[in-house]
C-alpha cells in the first residue's frame, strides 16, 4: 500500500477517534432526570415468570430484556403516557399503555403463549429498533437455535435455508439479484452489529470470518437497501447481531465429527477411505460491573468430498462493552480468521466430477487472512434522541503458494475503512427521523489489481410518520459521492418510500419502492490475472449498477384458530440497470474475460411463507418463491438465475428430550448460463434441478445447575442427490456428523 493510502486512512482514523473521544467525555457526565419503569412479565396460563422478553418503549430507543425472574427495568423514561411493546418467541406480541407519573413506576404484563414459533423479533431494516410488522419490506430471520441445530459453521450455509435466497460460492443471491461471477462484486451487503464486512478489493463476502457461536440472530432484508446502507445493498442486506451478555457467566462448547459417504460412481471415488470433517467451538461471556466481555474461538477441518479441496479454518472473536452511564456505552470488537487449503476451481469433467483438471498443480495452496476491528459508541442524548458512532477497519489478504513459496502473480492485500455517524430522534409521538453520514475508503495493494484507492462519502436521512388512523409511512434519501483512483467522481441518489398498515391485530399490509446501486469493485475495474484457463482483462470505464425495487405484501396471523398459522405473501418487481457481468471478448485473439455494463434486466415474482403449529409436538414451515428473471437486452432468461425456490421444514417432538427435524430445499434447473465456458471446461453445461433433504435428531438433557447437554445426529443431503450450484462444481454430497453441545 502506498504512503498516500496510509496517509488518507491515518487522517480519517485520527479525526474519528477525536470525535468519539469528545463524545465519550460528554456522555460519561450525562445523567438524565426521569423516571424508571420496573415491571414483571408472567405467563397468562401458568402464572410463571417469563424471561428473555424484549421490552421496548414505542417511538424511542429505550428498552430492556426480562431476566430469569421475569423482571425488567427501563431507565430514564419521560413522564407521560407511553406504549410499551413486549415480544418473545412462543408468545403473542403484546402492547400496553402506561402513564408514568412517579419517580418509579411498576408495570405488570401477562403474555399469552402460542405453539407457533413465530420470531416476531425486533429488526433493523430501517436502521432503528422496531417491530417486524412495522417494516414496509420483507425480512426473514435465522435464530441462534437454527444455527446450532443445523451444524452451521459458515454464514453461506445458514442463508441456504432462507426462502428466496440462494448462495453460489461466495455470492448471496436475494430474489435473483445476483448471478455468478466467481465471488467478485456481491449485490448484497453483510453487516455484523452494524459494521460492514465487505472486502476492499473484490467487494465480496468472506463467509468464514463470522463467529457463528456468537450470533444471536440473522436478518435478511430483501430488496434495495441503498437508501440507508449505500453501495453494495442493491439486492438486499444480511445483518448479523451478536449475543447480548448477561450478568451471570455464559459458557458454551460444541464439537462435531463426521464424514462424507463414498459416492455411488466408482470414477468419483478419489479415495477409498471416508473423507472426514470435524470442528470445535467455545464461547465465554460475563458481566464484570460496568463492563461486559465475550470471547469465542472455532476451528474446522474438512478433507472434502472432492480431491484437492481439503481445508483447515480457524476464527477468533472478542467483544467488550463499557456501560459508561445509564445513557451511554462504548463497544469494541475484533475478529481474525485464517484459511489454509487446496484450491479446487472446477472439475476435470463430469466423469471425474470430484477431481480437478490434470493440469492443476497439486502442490499449489491457497491461504487467506481476514481481520477486523471496530469501535461503536451509543449515547441517548435525551429521552427521544440517540446517537451512534461507528468506525472500524477490515483487512483481507489472500495469496497462492507453490511448495510454500508465494506466487506474486496472485496476491492481494486490501483495507476497507468505514466510519458512520447516525442520529435517531422521535420528534413527536408520530414522527421519527433517522439521519447521518458515512465515509468509506477501500485501499488495495496487489499484483493483480495494482495500487488503487476508492473513496465513498455519503449523507442519508429517513423519516417515519405514524398516522393516527394506522398507516406508518417511510420516506428517505441517500446521496453517495464515489471516486476511484484517477477516474472522474460521480454522485448516486437513492430514494426510498414505504408504507405499512396494521388493518387489524392479525393483518398487516405493506408496500415499498426504493433505488439501489453498487459502485464497481476495484477487482472488476482493474483485475489483470490468469485464473485457471481464463485470462481477465481490466476495464476501468465500468459504470455503477443500479436498480429499482417494488414490493407489496400482506402478513396474516389469525387469532383464536384451532391450528395457529402465520402467513406472509409478497409480490415484487426488480428493475436492474447497467448490470456488470463477465463476458468473453471474442474480438481479442486471447479471448480474455472482461467485466462490462451490458445487462438491462427485470425480475418479477411472488413469495409465500407459511408457518404452522399443528400441535405442541409438530411444527411446520415452508417458503415458495417464483420468479421470472429476464435479460431485456438479449430477450432471454437472465443467466445463472432460478425460476423456482422452495424450502420446507418439519419439527417433530415425540417425547420431551427428543426432537426430530426434516428439511427440504428445491431449486429448479438454471435455464441459462454462459455457453462460451464449454470451450474451456468439459461438461460445463451439465446441470439439473436440486433436491436436498437434511435430517436431524437431538437429545437434550438438563441439569439442576441450569446447564444443558445436547447430543445430535446431523445428516445433510441424506438422499445423496448429485447437483451443481456453481458451473462445473459438484455440490456437497451426503454427510453425517455427530454433534455434542454444552450450554
């Protein structure tokens, strides 16, 4: 990295740290004079206290979580009449109106249990705390329980179980927004606790960097999110939230060991012994006075179902929060991930689908490192206004080695610096304003990209108005200024308009329209590399991609029915402009690949998700997405997109300690790919619909001390169905693992 790049980042770092330090000094001395609201939450049927309930004061950022005795405290609540919202999985969402008059007010709330496990969680689709039914756009969630029980070790594996989402290598495809471009230029943004984890060179997601055991839940926001999140959120946002630390020590450990069954075809058996996979995770968290600390570590080893695809991965994560006062806190987190493995690019041919081409050197290895550190300061300026300041750095490095010697022609070191200042204020009981500014610097030093610098500065604002008659209207705008190297700068304007309306306690309708954009990644503009048989040529003249996303939906949860059911239906239309796609330049004698703005596309579709509890021992959920992705330039189906996505899960609990789960995922056959690949890769056009069935069984034992031991048998792709997600890449075959978890 050049001295200029170091200088730019250092200046931003110093300025940001000064701002944060000044804010901290002010916040540490602030003590608001207001009332404390204390309360007790009980089960309406049993009368027992209910823990883990999210309690929120409507139109403010004030809230709490009930403890093991069902009690909670919300501090510094202004006197007057307030609506308090209560949400917890397994109970119906509840709202009560309370008038705060005294210095300390007591509130009692009883929740009605339901067999339907609807995660009516608090989400951040609008970058502020609010109930999911108030959001004007589709949001899907994945809980920590789902991550544990599916033996999830990488984020991409978790997203495969979200309706309307597919994953191809390192690219997340939300409702057809992305295709396949070897991990370059992802059209979905990924954040952890609000901090973006997008690499500075490829603009892609690093799935193995995320601390799975520390994740509380994942939110997938479907549709353009650039109005609040900027570049990269063209197709949607994947937001991860880490677990909150309690007063008592929280310790967990998980180990798993299994393997892949041998394939049915003899020509696919690169080894007569069963390939082994295994791993372990540990986590510890506790509160020490005004400081909470959590730390986790994980290691994975996988011999793989394919030859020349073995890998070893490790990840470390730590987070600490200093509760400086009742109204301010400072959080610091850091993570580090290391991956060392062989580099399977594509198959030799269909007859040898588990083997790489004979020309690939078996001594060549791939090594990558990722490290991130971020600082966040939160301050409740008054009873209706809060300030969040985030700043952090994400470093990625990858290199190819041959006999432990680095190949300089395929290395890259990238730094992505992000600083974000956001203010949320409830200007009245009906109107909430969210506004702020953001700055990003992507600095790259690489043999394949050169030394490049990309800067993006942004301003954004969004207002939400709740009409007395019921509807909540959202309107926002973001302006981004992007500059890369010596290229001319450009401005991007991303407006958003949305509405949600609770027609009744059981029925909510929503509608939204928004613009998204994605600035070309440095890799797309400047890559000059040979990747297997492919030669990539730079194209610095690339323009930014853009989209308009339209959606209308209805959410229905009927009350007092024999079989509890939760139904959500959405119709959507995504208009895509100047999509960047890799193409072969047939006019060049070397036939290189070049990234071009060539596609004007439209994706229309509908999505239906259903959840139901047939009884306390039998629960079911299913999601069906139907799409028509069209390339309007070529008048054909958009490449590397599916038309049908279907996901279903059934949970059976025949006896108390035993739980059985069956999941099914279907994707129709991809209709259109780049036929030019046939000239380079044998059988590149071979593809079929995918039918993947996973089966799991768990036994859970509890101790008097409150600890729990869980034994699980996890079978993935239990029918051993053979299919591809990426071109000329056989997807994972059947695997069976034994998992032991202590909590």
